[in-house]
């Protein structure tokens, strides 16, 4: 009988890289939520100029971890300090492998002393479910996987609805909804607010410096909550723009979070080898895809560590132990790459688009606003023909009138440097999410993360002053 | 109490044009079907190069008309000849107003002597439902409206599934599915075929000259039929590409059908005035939108007649009478515009796209593959600054590597002429489906409909030889 697990799938494909580079899973989808409510340009504009409503009910896994050892279990499998984790706080939770490579990240909420809710991509949920059994932890776990990518008219239910309201005008809506001034909620803290006749939990969040709240509750309340929010916005005289799934995934380009690092679980022995046998060939780690111009024989070249993503200040060094602690201690002093924003040269972007009007094999289509056609992207960043980084998540910002991407570069690369992004894959990939294409080069300017318009304007001359390295 | 009907909505908005130009309905959506299964470029390529599976179960109204007077009723309200309408045929059914303006069109199937199924956009279904009551016809009508545009995870059910398999490799799949050679089915004729253990009705259809079949049956059979088709394709060794909703709506650009004429029902007295009172303000005719650069005070300037759309050869002149017969007889000798394809100048398209990378108000975003952001589009076509036609349905064809649109031009405009399309609306529209923008001009070459690649290649020099008129 055929064995269906990740280890076997890697062997069958001749390696993890060919497995993932030839995945047939198709486009990475933000499911169920309408693609556009108005249009994606105005939906992007709303989070900068007025207020936006994100429906985050469908695109993330949810994991509920309860029980006597819930805190201990989570503290042991994440890099984060837990000493300050009171009931009214949330954390950006990051697990790494024993070798110190990032597995993924979740937002984690503490509902009770012994109950946590985690929200994020599958690699973190899968890893924690495995770890609970592997370490015989006294925890109960409930997993609510993300909604199907192509439900095709079938009904989709979740455990919780999840909304976020963001933007400079958002506070007026909160006050109207709450029926008076909101309690003061500090960044990444949680409190209870009123929405109509319901009491709901709210996380203070923020993108690009604008204030915002994330709220959640039982999925059956979703349409009541939605209607109440929309009415509160009307009553407050605020143009609250519902954000569809096309604009949604681009918000991170302005705020600087990389949603899609490759989980560092394809190599390593011990618990990692057991994990690869635990994972079926249907799981994200086996069925997902790597896309982009960077092709290495060594899957480890796609891994990142917490220092590279700017998560080192989360690390709970004072904890007795946690998975990856020793490895991180060794990585600490580098060399580590650093996270940056790449601003794509408009002329070069337009040259790529122009090939869609020529005979023959075109350059890879840049789909607006998000040409991120794989679950993990890795496009080569070159300086003087030598690879100095990778671009990991890309898209167009109408607010900035630019294609941007997030990624990592070698420590010695400086802001303002103009590098070269190689766009498109070097040979025919088996992925179905991209047409046959030829490679192209796009100049990119290194900019800070989060990307600030001010920075770009100050550096407006850099395209003229600099050639691609 | 407020009256909710189209007549009142027109009065409230100060006219039909402001009503429709400021509609808040949003993007015209092809609902429920996934946006992409692989990617829209390859999905377009498949109908030219291999085989494509269209899921047409959701974007059209269905109307079942039965009863002793079913044939007589339909013959009286469509322009088509009915004398040759045997059980094994389908027709492209076109109703017009008493004034001879097109209301819409449906594909009509005859299931029994006294039972017809009609499939298409809402204006034709709405009109027929009204007419049945208005004329006291002895018919039973069941209406299954198109699926909701944004079902938001709720279940969607239809009366029938409806699939189309098209492309040069399609016959291999039919034979495999059927379990042997298919009966010979002539164009727009219907016969029964086997799909696995089911007998289903199949309409011989065709796009761009490639053979194809449309099949339908009870919606509860949908997933069985889908799985059987996909397996038959694998068994036949054919790369059957599932087409998502982004690529789907562009197929008409190559085949030449205009899906979205404005129903000519906003003016006229008698039954038309009564119809406007019958239609609620929620119906397509009141809630839909007009988009594009052409703004006229007179809603009739957006109407088209059957001669202009190339439907004159359908007209059953020998029928004793039908709605619009007298008007059509007067229109017959013109002047009438004619249907053409506009091939958009790539340089000008790229200039419009380039404004998305500049500060300030951009030109209207061209969303790929279909920037058709209203239920009815009307972009001005100019020659020497004078309007000589309108562009009515646009999109990008990866097969042709061109933006194309379908529309009508004055009779004296010749193929190969280079005209000017005005892109974007002249002032701020109240529509939510477009961002604020400025107008731009795009040269368009007049090409035949259906658009043939050969023609373009023969005329390849015309961009260089001709300036925009």
C-alpha cells in the first residue's frame, strides 16, 4: 500500500525543491471573501485615507490550545517570552525548528489562563499538533483549518468570524458601535467592546501607523456583526470601504510583514524526520508550492531565521528552554540577512508588461495587485550578478503607485542601493499557476521596512543616480 | 409609502442615464466559479490549443416556459423564426421592444413541444415574465435567477448544472465520455449523450471554429458529471483545462458575441411604460450600471437594434406578427451601425498602464483580463474628433496578445481604419467599481468580427501607415 507522507513525497519527487517547484495546487487563494466590493484601488486607498473593513474569517487556520499544560506547551514551542502574557494581551507567536529556522507565525490570544487561540497559516498549526503528540503534552487541541480555496457554491462555516477595521477614520466607527468612548486599548492588547447588543473581544492592531481593531466571535454572529458595523459607519458619517480578497493580501506590503516564509522542516533528523512522516502528502508542507526565480538544489537555502525577519526582539532568552534556543544562540551573532522592502523600477515593470503584447514567449505576467502565484515565493536579488537576497512577497500598492516586495538581503546591503530582481522562473516549472514565460530583470531599490512614502520621496533621485548593481 | 419601481427610480435620479451611471452595484461579477483554476493566460490558451471546461452553472438566469401557449408566446416576443424549431434544435433568441430595440438575448432549448428552457442575462427573463402577465398568456413560467455575486460562504443551488467543453481536443473527450463515437450533432442542434451512467442533453456549440458541446442536467448531478468529465479527459490523454471566471468572460472577444447591450426599455409608452412600473428598483434594469466614456442625455443613444448586432438573419419576417415587427421593418433599410472588433493599440494601452506608476490622478486602470466594470459598457469611438461608434465589451486575449473590444460603428467605417477610443469617464461617476481617474485616448484598429488572427497579421502594417482618425 502506498505511503502518503511528506518524507515519501520528497523521495518520490527527487527532493523537496522539485516537489514544491512542481506543485499542482494552483494559485495561493484568499478564499470565500468576494474579490472586490468596490474596486481594489479604492479598497487599498481606504486604509490610508478613510477606513477599511477586512473580513479575515476565512484565509487563516485557527488552533485552540487548552489544558493544564497549554501555557507551558506553547512557551516551549515558540521563541517568544511568555512571562508578560496576561489575559488582555496578544502576541505574534513564532515557532522555529530545533535548527533555528522559522516554521511560521500566528497571532496568539489568551482567552483564559489555560486557553489560547492561535490564528495564522497552516505550518504553525500543523507543527503544534504534531508537537503535542510527540512530546506527550497534557493539552487539548482543536483545529479549524482555513476555508476551502474553491468552495464552488458549497457552504463554508468557521468557528469564529474575524473582522478588522483600520484607517484614520476607524475610531469614529468604534465609538459609534460601542455607544460611547472606547476603553483605552494599548497596541496588541485585548479588551471587550460593544457591537450593538453583543460584547466582543477586540485586539488593538495597526497598519502603517493608523489605528485599528480586530474583533472576533462565534461565526453564527457574523452577519449581525457585519450589519452593525456597516450601520455604525453610516451613522458616524465615515466611508467604510469593504476590502475584497484582491486588495487584502497587499496590505502587508505597506506594513512590512512577510506572510509566507518556507517552513524549515524539510531537512533535519530527530523530531523533524518524524514530523515529515507525520505530515501527509495533502498537507500544506507537501502540497504547497515554491515559486520564483531562485532555484537551489538545497531546500535549506529557502529557509529564514527570526533574526532575518526582525523577530529577534521577541526571543525569550530567559526561558529555561524552548525548541531552537541553542541554535538561535549560535545564530545570534550572524551573519544574518535583514528584512527590507524592494521598490520595483516602474520602467522595468512596464517592459515586462509590454511583452504581453508581443508575439512569442512573454515575460511572466505581473498580475495586479498581487502576482504572488505560489505559497512561498523566492525571487533572486542580484548585485553585480551575484545573489545577495531574495524577494519573498510582492504586489502593487495604489497608495504608493509602486510595485513593492518584501524580502531579505545580506547585511552589508544598504538602503537606497539599486539591485536586480530576476523575474520569472529559469525553466519550465510544473506549477499550473503560471504560464510558460521567459525571465526578465527588474531593477529594485532597497527601501526600509515598513516602506514609507517619505523615504521614497527623499530618495527620488536614486533611479537616476544609480545603475543596478 | 415609497414606491419602488424603475419608473420612480428614474424620476428620483433625474433620468435613466444618471440612474445607471451612478449605480452602486459594483463590478459586474461572474459568480461562484473560482477565479482561476490554473491561471487565466493558460485557461485562455486552452480553448485555442487543447480543450477547456467552462462551468456555466452560475452566471446566467434560467427561465422555463411551459404550457399550451408556450411556443406561441415565445414566437410573439422574439424576432426569431420559429417554423423550423424542432425538438433537437436550439436558437439564439432575441426579443426587442415595440420600438425595435434589443432587450437582450437568451439561448433557448425546446425540451418538449410545450416546454422551453431559456438561458441568459436578466433583461430577457424579466421582460418575458412581464409579457406573460401583460398579455394574459396561457403559460407557466419558472425563473431561476443567476447566483448571487458575493455569496460570502453561503450555499448556492441552481436548477441545472451547465458545462461547456470546447477546443480542438474536445472530441477525444466526448468519445471517451460517451463510450464510443458520438451521434453526429449539427451546429446548434441538441442530442442525448452518455456521461458515465447518466444520459444528458448536449448542444453542439463552437467558439472560434473549434468544436464543442454544452451539456446540462439536474444540479444535484453536478459533481458526478464534473468528475466523470475530468476522468474521461485523463483517460483520453487530453489536457482539459478548467476555466475560471476571470478568463471565462473574455472568450466572447474572440468569438464576437456582445453579452451586454443596454435593454431598450427606459423610454417608450404603452407596454414599455407599464414594464417600467412592473420592474422594481432592485431589478437589473434599475440597479445595473452604465460605464464608459460615452455620456449622453438621451438614454436611447445607448440602445442597439438587431441589424447592428448582426442578428437580422434571425428575423422571422413570415410570422404574422411579433413585438417590434413594424419597427424592424422600418429600420431594415437603415441607416444602421455594424458590429466590429476594435484592436487596441498596445503602445497606447501601455501608456495608460504607466499612469499607475505616476503621482496624481491616473488614467482608468485597465484590469486584466477584463476591465469591464459595469453591466453595460459604452466607450466613445471617435474619428476626426466626431463620434462614429461605441465600444461595448472589452478585454485582453492572451491568444491574440491584444486588448480587444466589441462594439458598433457607423456603416461607412471601413475595416483597417484606425479610430480613437476614449478610455475612462468624463467626470466623477458615482459608481463604486472604478477609482477616480482622468480620461485617455487609445487608438483602435477596426477589425472584423469574429476577430481573426490572420486578419491582424495581414494588416500588421496598418499601425505604422495610419494615424488615428
